[in-house]
């Protein structure tokens, strides 16, 4: 009689412990989901604020290009290609780094860029490790800032790295590789040519009518002003790619946590059913023990 109890009770205790652990894990997953959602909204607000900044810079370009000599051109030089790849430092974000790494490899292949003619800056330790495993040469590594407050100095560090590359190697072009946030938990990898500026894009700005009757004037040297606007454009483009990447990282984490939450809930259901079954077996055996004991007592009394 006691052997049966001793066998079932530890099983119930183990199942109860597993159930409690799964409940704790579910709570952690829900918290991470909430944090990811909050972070996505925060980076979306940053992107909205960038739009006004970008609008002002585009207007300045249009005003300048109306008076800039037509010979002004942005052509790719003969130097190596610089690639800025945005990844993550933290895990639990699914295929986030794998997807941008694969996209970067496809970009290098489609542009026929050799490993001797590429300079790569990785933003994030995990994408750095991933690209190294593919045999790509990595020149620089910058950690992902822990909060939005750390983004402006990181963007300036990236621009400084581009300047250093240009001074040392006279780079021909600079490409941005990042994950673009679509909505919710969805995102997709993208490539953007940062430098040289697209000639057609500049011409499209020149051809647009000025929005007011007051035409812009400037006293600064045209070349100096153009260079200053290019730096503002770089700052906006890199900052926007950064926020897109961070929003996508949290979208990937949100997707991973949604999958984890579903699996945990299914496991909790299984554990609960298993616990109830074991508990019912235990109760049944206890009742049988009581009945057997009662019958044994009755037989003993009769034998007396």
C-alpha cells in the first residue's frame, strides 16, 4: 500500500515543479514581449522626428542645386567599397543577424566586389561574428548603444570611420546594409547606397518647383555648402538605418517571444493534464488502499 503512494507522490512533485518553472518562464516571455513592443514604438517615434530634419535638408539641397553649376557630379571612385552592416549585440532575436548577413553576402556577390576591395564596419558583435564565419574581412566593430541616447554619438563614430577610410583608402562607394522594419513583428533586409550621391536623385531635386514665391539665396561658397549638406544627408541616412535596424531587432525578438509563448502555453496545458491524471491515479489508489484496509479489518473481526 505505501509503495504505491511513495511512487506517485514524487511524480506529482516533479510535475508541479515543472509547471511552476514553465509559469515563471511564461512571465519572463510576456515581459520581453512588452518591452519589445515599447521599444518598437519608441524607434518609430524617432523616425517620425527625423522626417522634419530630412525635409529641411532636402529643401536646402533644392535651393543650392538651382544655382550650382551643371558640371557638378557624384561619381564612384576607383577605390574599395565600404559596407556598413547593422546587426545586434543581444540574442533572442531569431534570424535577425542571419538574414542581414545573407543579404550582405548577396550584395557583395551581385556587385562583384572582391574580398580585397571591401571594407566592412559591423554594428553589433553578433553580426561581426556571423560575417567573420563567412570569411569576410572586418575592419571595424562598433557596439550597439543600449538606449536611444547613445545613438547620436554612435552615428558620429560611424561617419568618422567613413572619413578615415576615405583618407586612407580613397573609397569608391559606401553601402548600408540593415533590416527595414515593416510593421509589427515583420521586417526585411535592405541595401542603400550612401555614397556617392545618386545623380538621378540630385536631378530630381533640381527639377522640383520651389514651394514658395521667395526663392532661396546663400552667401557661402557653393562647394562648401554642398559638402555640409552631404554630411547632414549622411547623418540622416545612417541615423534612419540605425532606427530601422533597432526596430527590426525588437520586431524579431517580438516574433521569437510570440513563438516561445505559444510553445510554453502548449507545454503548460500538457503538464496540467498530466498532473491531473497523476493526481487522479494517486487519489484512486489511496481510496483502494482505504477500501482494502477496511476489508482486511472486517475479515479479521470475523475470524475472531
